[in-house]
């Protein structure tokens, strides 16, 4: 059984300490214990005060635990340095990453510290004056980014009831008006389901609270929405399947939060029409859209000072940095030859900087005069880096079939793909290997490498993006239609004057409305209705 544990936006399996094999034995023991006894269900009565065993640990105990974890980390790292074994280095490194602040229990304590600090500052800022808990949501907002921090919901309830003495109804009113939930993707990795067995073992008090939330939600459905009673098994928070009882964290977020949003208009529409459709019928005003965004201060002014200076010169102001609507005033200069020359000069400076960086980190020399075709994002099958590299293979084969004279009539192109693959995502790692293997063939072929090069950009991060994006001329955002929630790299490329090839998915739809169809080339355009059909076909 795999235990879903939140850590920095990923789902991890709980592991034993470095050098041990406790994880499997512990999980088997928990499974056996669950089979011997039925999972407890909240009785139809008011919540009882927590037992001493169920109470949360205090801050001093937490810090002792943190220090112990740091000690384990340093000790294991020392073993690596002393042994000098590469395999031991990798194995212990992975275990350290999974153990250091990775467990569900540790994550809960960090969230608790944050919430305790929020409550402390709320009361402290009253300067000894009177205050009411009803004021708390007007001073504090807790935004849950996906389901990884969902335990903040029962923890805030626990703090308000057990530590502050509030009754259930008042604590629930404060919590629900404080918590908001952002869904970033319709993929399963952001719709987590956590083992009830493990949660009862580690967080019994929180499970008591979650059960009570679920019980009250079901009671509300049965009393006020009898038409939804048949859908309760899918809408409830606790899935009590005897084979694998889990807590549906996304359902807990939707039921508990006062606001639920997607991160692009199309994505929000999919949430309302498909994923959370039944909840929308109960709380239609709860669901809204908040399209993701980027900061032009970093993604244009800082990373492309040459282009920024040109924009400010021709607009005669730098107010565009905080008001991008002012960029529309550049349209009147689009046919101005001087403006075009300055723009091309800034782009070439960025391309030369990027070519130097690629030479430094890969040893591959690329021509700044070639077309820079860039795709950089998390490596995932739905983001379709595989489709991109297959396109590169096709282009290579076509070039090989051409005569030398025919090749001279083509536009030289440098294809750059970058991104990171999750440690256990085998297919993503295979895609990375394929990109490197294709590059090894294409870049060493004397007949073709003057017209085509393929480069995998290693160790992609924000700092690397600040070099790649300003030097781009064409960027591919070709995720499978209906799977991309928003995307923000598409916004960064568009802001730097890059042509976009993409599916009409996520924020691509809104970007095309802003930059126009002349600079955004649609790949397999689909309307909302056909997107919905395509999604259902894939699920079936």
C-alpha cells in the first residue's frame, strides 16, 4: 500500500530512516491492524473533547523532533562523504529527500506552526483590546494550492476548538470563511487520496474532525438535496472501501472552502462542468476563475533589459511594467523600420547570450542566426515533449532526403527542450533520454547539423529560464487538449515577443485573444464542447 504524503507539491511514499527497511513492514502492520478492526465512524452526536493521546504536540516537542531530523540528516550525509560510494550516495540521497520533513506527521506539524503563528498575531495585534473570532476571516486568508496542504482544514478546526475553546458551529464558520482552495490541474496527482489507516494511526484527532465534517455534509445533502442522494458515494469525503479506505482530499477542500477556483477560464469551466459539477449545483457562487499570471518585472524588465529599454524608449514611459495594457501602444510602431531594427538587435543580443550559455553547459555550439525553437516545462506525457522530439526526427529524415541545394533553401533551426522529470516517472525519464539520443545523432551528422540541431537543456530552473525565454523565437505549448490547467511559461514567452504554437487549452485561449492569431498558431483547435467529449473518451 502506498501512503500519499505531501511534500513540495508531490506525492511521496513514507519511508524508513536511512539504511533501514521499516516502511514496508510498518505499512503491512497497519494494513493487518485495519483488517482486524472496522474503521471507526463518527457517532451521530456532538464532537467529544479530544483524548490526551489525540491532542497535538506542543511547539517545544516539535522543535525537538525537528532537531532530531536534522541530526539524522547530517549523520547520513556524513556516511555518504566518508564512504564515497556513488551508489550509496544516490540511495541515501533519495532516502534523505524522502525522510527530511517528508512524512504526513511532520507536514502536519509545520502547517500547525503556521496556523498557530497566524492566530497568535491576530490576537496580538489587538493590543490588549477586545476582539471577536468573527473578525478572523476578514484579517486572515489561507489559500490551499491543490490538495497537498489540505490538513490545514482539520488543524485550524482543532486549534479553534481544542485550544481556543470554540464550539463546533463557530469554529466551522471561522474555518470555512478563512479557507479558499485553488485547483491547479484535473490530473490525479493534484486530487490526492490519503490512506485512512495511516491517518488514524498518525493523526487520530484530525480524522475525528474530518469524519464529523463528512457526516454533517452527508446529513445536509439528505435533508436539503434529495436529488443528489444517489451521488453521495462519490461526493462524500471518506471513501470507506474495505479494500482501500481513503480520504478524498479534493472533496474535503471543496466542502470546507468558501471559494474554489481554477487557474484559467477554460480550466475553471471544466471544473464546474465535469470534476465538481455536483458541488456547483449546491454552491454555484463558490466556484470562480482566477487565471494565473506572471510578473513583467522579472520576465521582461529583469531578464531582457535590452528589449525593456526599447519598449520604454518608444512608449516614453516605463509604466508598462506595472500596467501591461500600455504595451498595446506599441502597435502603431509595428511598421516603423527603426523600431523593427532595434527590436531585432535586442533579440539577437539575447540569442547570443543563450548560445554562449548552451555552449557552457552542454558543450554544443549553436548558431544564433538559426531559428530558436524552445519547449521548456515539466516533463510529462500530457505536455507532449515526445510529440516535439518526434517532429524533430521527422524534420531530420526530411533533411536527409534533400539534396544539398534543397537544404540551403530551408530555415536552419535549433530545437531546445528542457525540464525536469519526477524521480519515479519512468516514461518522463525515457523522454529525456530520447531527446539526448536524438541530439547525439543529429548534431554529429555533417550533412544536417548546419540546418538542424537538437539540444536538451540540463537542470532547468528559474535562472535558466531567464536566459532561455528572452532568446526564444518560437515556443511550443502543445499539451493534450483538456489536460493543461493554465500554463505560465506560455505567458513568459509571449511577453518576450515569441511566436507560439499551441493547443487551445488552459491559458492559451486567453493568450491568443490578447496577442492575436497572427502570432499564435493553433494546433488542433477544439471548442469547449469537443474538449469535453475528448476528455470523456480518454477516461472511458
